[in-house]
């Protein structure tokens, strides 16, 4: 059994997508980030960066060998890599295919996610609308969409077959409207997005999001208290 510490964000969806694809048994422990539950001491023991998702695998196995104790992992990219290695699924076995999928997963972690996240913040949530910041991140998101669109011009999925690279990037492209992007400008990306959306596992993962968070799909910041909790954090929150 896997304990998944989760909230309904793009990084959270990556993991539920993988778990639903593979049928691994898991239990969701909601971490309502709008209420500050990510700063609770028990959660910090698992996720020292006080961010979701995180997980504890009570039956870790790799290459048929079991671990002697549960393993806890934070950071969605590390979690995807672990789960792929645990199951032998969604990560090619051959050297070239394996690192093709890994490098594109890291591309999302280091590029698409952070840039789209800043895009969301300055465009939709910042109270002071700084045009330079908005333009900077909207334009960089646009460039990254272009990179992914070109990559998908001659293949169905990012690394050929469906893989953790696709699961990493998909949730960050779903919100293209909130990122100021016209998806019709990226036909290959649009086709990829629509293909993944109708996968049964994707549908189940997003259905779980609605079960966990009745406000899923609405603006993440609805009160001034939520704004204070989510933005402006310092080192004091992890002491």
C-alpha cells in the first residue's frame, strides 16, 4: 500500500495519473494547502520542502527485491521515477529510450512547471500586476509550448510510447487558458493533450481530484487568509 499525500495541483495529478494507470494500491491523505496543512510537523517529516505531493511506500520493491522498511519520497519527478522503476512501466528499459524519457521529465521539472507556475502567479494571483513579470513568464511558457509542440510533431507521445514524461507535463498544459496560451497555435500539442485526456486512467485521476477537493476547478485563492498561507513564506515555516 502507498500513502499518497496529495492536493489537487498539477504536481499532485502527475502521481494519481501514474497510480491509476498501473493499478497500484494507494490511499490518499489530503493536504489542503489553502489551510496550511503542508506545514504540519508530521507532513514535514515526509516532505521537508513542505510541498505536495509526497508518498510513503510501505512495501518497497525494486527488481524483485523488497526493502526492509517503508520508503518516503517527495518531489513529483523523483516519485514518478521511483514508481516507474518499481513497476517496470512507463519508462523504457533500453538505455536510449530510458534517458530520453528521463531528460524530458527533468525538462518539465526544471522548465515547464516552474515557468507556468510563475505565469499563473503573476498573471492570475499577484495583486500588483507587474507587466514585465507577466510578459516574461507568459512568453517563456509560450516558448516551452513551442518546444513541446515541435517534439510531438513526429511522435504520438514525448518519448515515443506513453511514459512518465507525458504524465509530468500533461497537468501543466491542461491550464493553458490560465497561462495566456492559444492551444490552437500548437496543433501537435493539442492533439497530444486530447489523446491523454481521454485515457481512462486520466479520467479516474481527475475524478479523484473532484472527490478530494469540492472546489477543484475554481480559483485557488478565494480568501485573504489563503493568500497569506500560500504566498510570502519564509524559512520560519520549516523551523
